[in-house]
C-alpha cells in the first residue's frame, strides 16, 4: 500500500508537473506577455504624456513671452500716440493763440482807424457848425466853396497840432 500510494503520488506529481508546464506554456506565458505589453503601453503613454506636458509648458512659456512682448509694444504704441496727441494739441493751441493775437491786433488797428475817422468827421461837423454859427452871428452869408476851404484849413491845422 505504501507503494501504491507512492506510485499514485508520483503520478499525481507527474500530472501536476505536466499541468504546470502546460499552464506555463499556454496560460502563464500569454498572460505574462499580455501584462508586459500592457505595462509597456502604459509606460509609452506616460512618456508621451510627459513629452506633451513639456511641449505644452514650452508653448505656454513662449506664449507668455509673446504676450508680454505684445503688451509692451501696446504700451509703447499708446505712449507714442499720447505724445503725438500732446504735440498736436500744443501746436493747435499755439496756432490758436497766434490767430487770436493777430485778430486782436487787427481789431485794435481797425478801432484806431475808425476812431480817427470818427474824430475827423466830428471835427468837420464841428467846424461846419462853428462856421455856420459864425456866419449867423456875423450875418454874413458864405458860399459853399468858401465854407469848404475854411473847413479844410481848420482840419489841416488841427491835424498838425494833434501830431
């Protein structure tokens, strides 16, 4: 019996060994290969993700640099436009002041001319009134040529005295 048991044990061992070899060849081998392939795919995917992350960080850095450059250029453009606007404003103000000064001078000359003209006319009228009054007082009748000559002489004397 012991032999029987021993031979059965040996056959069980042999069966187990054959089963183990078959399982190793047909079950464990493909499963191990499949697990290795899956591990390789996961590793490759992680490597690709790391590459893409590095590329994304580089692109983000490049975009940040471009954005900073664009902001700087925009600020410079705004500052240049502000400076040009201020120069244009100053130029227009200077032109307006010059125009106002010119108009003031023209108005002053015009006022002086009109004042001088009014004084001449007033002197002529006063002279005519004085001559008319003098003629009435002296009861002498003057003719228009004599009146004109006296008025012109009077105005000439007044003009020379005013200078």
